[in-house]
């Protein structure tokens, strides 16, 4: 699937995905660990925010939600009305350098073709202030596939493998990588990675 097909696929399943996800869980609790490392009143970017219920709603007021799906952003406007919502892609973030204290990317980057994922990590590093933090899902497998029937539609999934993802984060400038396992929105166990960027 190309980027336009992926965007249309998310528009088509946005409501079903929002309805089926559990808005609570231990992956939401990881946000508290992230926030403990940030200055008071931080600026946080939630990349791939979707409807906002799982991650963006648990971030400080005024956080930024970015998503490729306009329908997802419409739902996020209802769920997190005080957030700043932006339509865009993770591989070309529409923000200046060094403007956020943290980036979260829950269950998001593996919907980008794995050949483009290093660009995503460079973009995350670019928009972070020195010492800024990242918290994102760390896919364990190596795959690139379209799942038919997923959430009643079809969806693209892609990852180069756990170790390659960690290496790509380091190549993008991230340090102090630490992983933790938590429960994801659909009830599965998922690994997450915390990282910092130094410039």
C-alpha cells in the first residue's frame, strides 16, 4: 500500500478502531514514567494519535496530536478538545527543529513502510529539544504485509525487526535506550522503548 492507500485505509477504519480499543492499560501508564523525566508544562507530540483516547488524552493539556487520517483527527477533536491537532506524516513532520520536549508514537511507526522508518526516527530527533525524550512501540518481528479484514477493513504493517529498529534509533541520534513490556490497546503484550536525544 502506498501512503495515500494507507491514509484512506485509516479513514475507513478509524471509528471501528476507536470503538474496539480499550482506553486504559499498562501502556498508558508508561506515559507517567515519561512525564517524570520532562520539565514542568512540557510540549509533547503524539505521532499517530488516531482518536486520541489511548495516548493523547493522557498527555498534558495542549499536547500536539499528529495523524495521517483526517477522520482520526475528527474523533480526537471530540476526545481531546484542548489538544492541538495536525494533519501530516511522521516522515515529514510539519514542525520546526527543536520545538518539543517529548515524542510519543504508540502503535504507529509500523504502519509506515520499513524503508521509510529511518526517516521517521530522524524526524523525531529533529523536532526534539536537546535532551528530549521518545516513547514508542518497539515491534518484535520482521514483516511487511497487508492484513485483510483488520478492523473490518485492510491495513498495512511493516517492521525490520527489533534489533534493526533499535539500531535505527541509535543511528538517528537517540541514546539511553530502555525497553519495557506493557499491555496494548487490543489486549496483547507489547514492548516499548524509551530513548533520549542529545545534540
